[in-house]
C-alpha cells in the first residue's frame, strides 16, 4: 500500500509544472516536487516576511538600536472593533499570495489568544481560533505540517510551527487578540511571531483558502504529511547511475570522480573513518564543480547537517545515521559534466567508506540553476555583553553574499559555545536584490530555526532540525563541558528567489562574555554566471575543532609568565556562579575577568593550571577591588599564599597584590580561592596572576 501511495504522489507531482493558477493543491504538490526548485522558471513569486522584530531596529545608524531586542508584541497596527475589543494586525497584504510558514511562541500566555485570518477584504474571518491550536495543535492539519518543537521541551517553552500553505486571491489580513496583550515591552503577555509568505506576480490566478478547499484537499494533505514524515525520496522511480567515492586519503590527498554528459546528481552518500572522527568531519572537504564552475566548497560534516559530531537526523534533503552514514538528496543539475572531490585537508589519514554518487538524466533549459553551498567559520570570536546585558560586540555575521539570479533554499549553523548563557539572541537579516533594509528581519536565531527560548533539547523534522543543542546554555560553565550545537533550516515553499543579489546576515548576540566558534553554511541555486562573493575559508577547515573549554582557554602560565584568569580550568566549587565578564562595563580600564558571585562565607572554588616553571617566584595578583568584594584566601597547592580584600566604602579600582617566594610546581598546580568573610552581596573579579 505504501509503495502505491508514494508512486501516486511521484506521478502526480510530475504533472503540475506550473501554469499561472495557484491553489492549495498545486502548493501541496510543489512541496513534494524535489526538482521544481532547480528551475527558476517556476519561481514566479517574491518571498516576504512579517515579524514582531523590535521596531527600534529601523535605526541602523545606532548600534544599540540596530541590535535592539524587544522583539515581542510588535504589531503593524491596532484596530478598535465596535464591541470594544482590540485586534492587533500582524500580517497584511493586498496582493495575491500564500502564507507558507507561520512560527510563534508566547510568554505569560493563558491559552486564550485568538488568531483571525481575513481573506480578500472580507469582514468575517475564514480561520479563527486559539493560536496554539491553529499553529501546532492540529486544528487545520496534522503533524508534521503542524507541530511544536521539541516534544522533550516543556510546553510553554516551545516554538509552534505551521507549514500548511494558505493561499489568497486578492489579499490577507491576520490579527491576534487576547485579554492580556498590549503593544511592546509593557505587555504582560508577550507574543513573538514570524510569518513567511509568497507574493505572486499580477498574472497569477490564486484560489483562496476556505473550509471547503481544505476538506477537498484532505486526502492529499494526509499523503503529504505521510511523505514528509517518512522523508520520501522518490528515487525508486528514477534510473540512477552510481559511481564509487571510496578512498583512503592521506593528508593533502584528493579523491575525484567525474561524470560526462548532461544530467543531475540525485544522491551523495558516504561514511568517514578516522582516529579523530570529529576532526575528519571538519577537515575533509567536499568540493563539487558543474561545467567547470566550483559552487560547493564545504566540510563534509557541515554539508550533511551534523557539524563535527555524528548526531542522528533526517531532513527533507539530508540524513545522518547513528553509525555515521551521511547522505544528501539535493538535486544538482549540470549541462555537460560535473566533478565531485573529497580532499583531506587535515593531518591524519581519513578512510572514506560506503561512498557513492548517484546520477540521473536531467533536461537542461534556460532557467536551470546550479546547486551551491558555502561555508566559513568565525574562529574564537569574542562575544561580549556590558553591565546591562546589552552586547558590546554584537555583530552581523555574513553567511554568504550572492550576485546573480537564483533561489535561497537553506542554511545552518555549527558552533561551540564556551559561555554558560544563550548565544543566539540575534536576528536574521536577509537583503534581496540590493535592498537597503532587509525585507526579512527576525526575532532571534532559535526562532528562525523553529524552536524557542534557547532550549537545548534535540528535535528532528523535514524542514527544521536541532540534532545537537547542548551548546545552547548550561547552569554553570564547568558543569557542561560539551557545548556543540547544530541548527538547520531547509526551505521548500518558503525558498527565497532573487534576481540580482542576496545577502544573508545573522546577528551574533550573546548573553555572556566569552569566546566561541561560529560556522554558518548556506545552500542555494544560481543560474550560470552567478557568483559567490565570499572567499574559501581554508584556515577554518584546517582549524582544530573545539571539544572542550580548554580548546579556547589554555589553563597554563603562558610564555610571558601570565596566568590569565578566564583561562583557568575550574575543577569544583561549593556554591555561587562563575562567568566571564568585561569589567567595568564602561570606562578606560576595561578588562576581561573571571567573575565569581552569589557565594558566602566558607565557599570556595578550585582550579588547576599547568606550569613550565618551578621553584619559588614572586607573583602579582591583579583583581578588581570594590565594596562588594569579600575577604578571600588564595591557596596554591594546599598552602595559603595571599589574602585579598575589598572593604566597606571602597570604590571600584584595579588592585595589584605582590607576594614573594611563592612555590610553583613544574606541571600541574592546584589553585583555590576561599571566602573568609563576606557581606552577602559579594562578587570577586580576577584578571590574572603574573609570575616573575
């Protein structure tokens, strides 16, 4: 029965290559047609986005405004109804189109918020109901077109997603109302939303949504949901030619296969085997050229959506099994020839096993596009917040900039977070065809990837994924040594066409001051002649992958005799909170410091560090003295070497305490800081210890 069902869908999808009529039926079938996204001739729409982003961000000249973070309960306007109720307009257009993605999350929500969809200028909504029920509760359609992520996440911390296409002939207005909602930061209830839509050209005839249309498509909806749930690939009805990519690659060695004659790649599958598998996943390069144009230059692990740790997942375009088999299903057409290479850019031998590329025929035309993927890494980047929690070093990270004609079809991030707090407060900003202000402006990185509230729980869906979220946050940095996160988003109906250019930026907006690695990947199609404006990141692909905090902060006395406090390896603590801070938040003597807070008399924390020197040395302890600082003992290898004091009415200032004759061991040393007396509102800030 399953094969008959999938054969019907495959056969039906080949018949819809589109005229100028758009219906829910055509949109649902387009969702399953993997080939249509390779042909720009069928992308007869503009992709737009309506979100609750902080309207202060309209001022891009002021960094505090451009990176503003009040992204809740921002609306297009408020409508006062005759009955005295208010409806907050969140989406409005007077052009034919279709809503193709609706995400939302809530805070202070009492399950009484109402969404209303007004079609084609009508005064009565055709869709009306409680918001969560419509978006993720199955009121319109079942899983996976309607769902919340992750099922492991508490209900009030989830992102709610609706992928049901909702077409409209002349226009659409969506409103939200609830008893406790207000505009902006003063609202007791906070409502965050992102709505992506297609805006069609004037000659496209669209059939609007109605309950009747929904029911007429119910059987097809069930088939689409089944296909998405099963990650239907459709390859059993395609004639394939397979070529092996198996190889044993020494450092700097390359394995290349070439296919002559027009066609398309339909599948790439491989497994890597190496002594250091995480490094192999990052330092083994996948390189693909079509008709002499190199458009794919990406580390293997990042390309398949697993970063540099093997984490099981299955999206619409990729799959990773628990035993490390990596497979992708992007259709990659070429006119005359293509060349696929694996290059070992690391320092160890890498065995490529169970590796093959599957090719099929493809009818090239004037609108056919080449597949492309671009990757780079921001390595040991500094994320920094000031005393009010607003990031000093918030920045826009460019995923990629493209020049030419094409369509954006997906992206992702692999990162390592050394801070205990959330890294992804920043919004996506997508500029299409030279826009001065981005037409896609989001509400947070996790919102863009379909979840919410910086949650670490993994989730798996055809279009959005978090196979690993352990780097999202932890209670204390020393309690969570593994901080690798991977997020992915694959676009189908919400793919973004561009005619001249596309620039994709994502804000890096961290709640801690720390170092981190941040590696984005972009997936797209472009017509011949399109250009990737970014350079290959050869240093990034060769960089040692981060597996622990020590990869950023070496806990050792450096060549200049300095033991940097934020580099210390925390072994244990009895109480309190440890974090990295830039202190003071303003002023001329700002320094990166280790901060210990929320402790009391008798508490301590223990660190270790390595030393290449030994015997007795004079030292200088540099710290920040203030009225809130407790009296503390400094204990090295079991012996008290100093007592540090702040004191009542002491103004904040840098303090240097010099101590003579301190005995240091060659190799490992144990350093303890213990509170002798405190006032109850204490904090200790340590900059470094200098050994002479």
